[in-house]
């Protein structure tokens, strides 16, 4: 990572996004080498046909590129908060170059046996674009809880009812968001995927299930006389939705190969939707719910066996999961915890990890002031501030990956306070971004919970700062 900060000339720094993307495409082996292009909140996630053609050093030298990671059969290029603009421009360039984004076979990388890496890549690719929406709704719920807890606004007011209703709706209709994002990953029509998700959330089916249960009957239908449909509420479900879209990606080409060409525009979407929706509500959806409940049971079991050790491990590994771009794999686990238990102990650890990264980065800045140029120390300071606000990639790739001891001290501090956090049962009741602005959301679980969160954030920052100051030298950087 030593090349970070070595940018091109001033004219390059002022170049447009399109000009910098042209340099990036060349460094990736040409436009024809890009098979897939997606993005999360801070990084472009690219699937290359031949990853060996990519030049890491050239990519790092491009103005605006904060780091490069080769992981999970992906080339991840860290851009920061401007990533959406870069991705939109890149999509246009790919289309102009007659290379359609999202055209490769997502499952192809599993052929080499890297099933776990492939799964992590898929999860990260699906949830990266979805996070801003659920984070916005979660922050709104957290803000309402804080205002209610401090008696600023009455819980029975129309204002609270309205804003709580629209924020809860985002989580109920989460399958719609997940299906659209998953369709991009599985290379299938996004709108048919949305239709399948809508079928899973059918109000008529939910009402039918409620009526059958009220009559002490089994919530089940029999379709075509033989297909059993277990009526379940899929509001907020994640795994069933991902499995449904994956199934759609398999059913669609199969149907398309059977239907006559002249009838494809009508019959292909008809059968793709009908078959996938029926199969999903029959067995794929219930299977997904069983898997979700199983995952929740595993996490809860680990917490019961040793909450302190579990918190330490999650905290210790938080920075490294961000480096390798798999931190979004924690999102479905946290969302599942909210659905099953009404609270989550892991998201507070994510926030502690971010503040530990900020503490280590600002400790480096403190030591750099007399040893490096003013410009470089300013970059470090800015990276530390953005980490406090929840965006950690600039700090990780611009600073901490240069100082391996600093990465370790940040991880250790996050592990220590992660253990303390879980032991004290510091938790959240809704999904939020992991930054200091999220602290009011902890009030929803009581004043004591809020105090623990504030002390944890301050403590992990201080410990990371002190450890980094004591053990990391910056003279030769």
C-alpha cells in the first residue's frame, strides 16, 4: 500500500470521473476484461475475466482511488462516498463499449471450490446497495426512540405514528429491496424478481393465514390439488428472498429454452413468475425461514456459551472484514436478530470497530505532524474523521494498511470493548449506520443502554489511540 498518496500530476487530480475511469479500465486489462460491475457504499466491486491483467500499482496511482483489494474473486476498488457517481459513469462506458455489466455467471467462481468466498461475495454484492435504504429507515426509528425517551415528543402523537409507520414499512418490504439487488447479482430480470417478492408479501395470503390460524386450522393451501403451500409472513425476510431470486435465475433460462421464439415476450415471464412464485411459497421460502432461524440459533448459542468471547472475536475481526470487503455479510445476521429477538448485540460491535479504526488513525496523525508533510498528515486526519462518521475505508487503506501494528492495535481495542459490550448487553433495536451519529438510537433500549454505548465508543477510541501511540512508529513512513 506504499503507493497510496502517490497521485498523478495536478491536472490528473482535476480530471473528470470519466477520464479517471478510462485510466482505471486500462489498468484492469481493457473494457473487455470487465465482466461485472457493482458497488457498495464506498467501493466498486468488479468481476474480471482475467484478474492477472489488472495492475494494482497503476490502479492505486489514479486520483480518487483510495485502495485496491483482490478478494473473493473480486477486484474491489475503494473510492469513498463518490462511488455511486463512478459506478454510474462506468456503467455508461461499459454499455458504450458493448460490454454489458452483470453478464457473467455468478456461480461460475464456485467451480474452483471457493464456495465460501463466492457466498460472501454474493451477500456483500446484494446488501451493499441496500444498506443506505435500511440505514436511513433505521436511523429514523432510532431518532424517534431518542426523542420519545427524552420526552421531546409524545409517543402517541401523529408525528411519531407517521414516521414510525414509514420506517417500519421499509423493513417489512425489505424482500422487495433484496430481490432487486439479488437479481443484479444473479443476472435475471429485476422486475420479475420484484414480482416474486411481491407474491411473497401478498396481503391476501397473509390475511388467509391469519384467518385459518384464528379458526385453529393449519395455515396451508393446496394448489392444483397436489402442491402444498405453507402460508407464512415473509415480511422482512432475507434468506427466502435470496433463494427465490436464485431459483428464478435457474427457471428463467430453462423456460426460455422451451418456449417458441415468437411467444417468448409473453410466455417466458408468465411461466418464470408462476413457477418461481409457486415453488418459493411451497418449499423454497419455508426452507429459507428454517435456515434463517438456524443461523439465529447459532449466533444466540455462541452468545449463551460465552458472550464475552463472542464479543471479543467479532470485535477483533471487524477491521479485517472491512479490508476484505465482507463486512456486509454481517447485515443479514443483524437483521435476522432484529426479526427473531427484537434486538441485536452485533451492530454495537461494528460501531466500536469503526471508532477503534478512527482512534488508531488519529494517533498516527498525531505522530505524523512532525515527521511527514503537512499534506500527508492532513489526509490522515481527514481519514480519521470520516471513520468517526462511519466511513472507514480511507483510514484503513490510506493509513492503517501501511502500519500493520496500528491495524493490530485497532483490532485489539475493538476486541476488548466488543467483549465488554456484549457482556453488558449493549444492544440496538433497529438497523442503523455504525457512527457516532447513531448513538441516540441506543436510547430506545433505555438510558442505561445509551450510557453504555457512549462509554464504549469513548473507551474504544481512547484505548486504540493510546495503544497505537505507544507501539507504532511512523518515522520511516
